[in-house]
């Protein structure tokens, strides 16, 4: 997916916000399941993948913001 303009940056920010919420929701769910004595290893693995994906999107956001600010200064 390409986020090469200001609209793309806004779209990426929206995706990041949604994904952060999903991560937080998963953390709460895992906590509750773990408290109830369930095996949460699969959920924890899925959460690790979700966090890694979120981290990559944040890196994209930072690069895009840096690129946009370089273009403005040029």
C-alpha cells in the first residue's frame, strides 16, 4: 500500500489508531483469559504478530512524515 501524500499519511494514521485499539483489546482479552486459567499461547502469538505489524506501520509513518517535511523544506 502506498501512502505517498498527505491523504495517505492521514489514512496510515487511521490504520495505526485502529490497530493500536486492536492490540489493546487483545491485551485485555489475554489478561482475562489468563486470569480464568486458559491457555493463551495462541493469542499471545497472534498479539506478537499484530504488534510487529503495528511497529512496521509506525516506521512507515515516521518515514513518510520525514519525507513530507523534507519536501516542504526543499
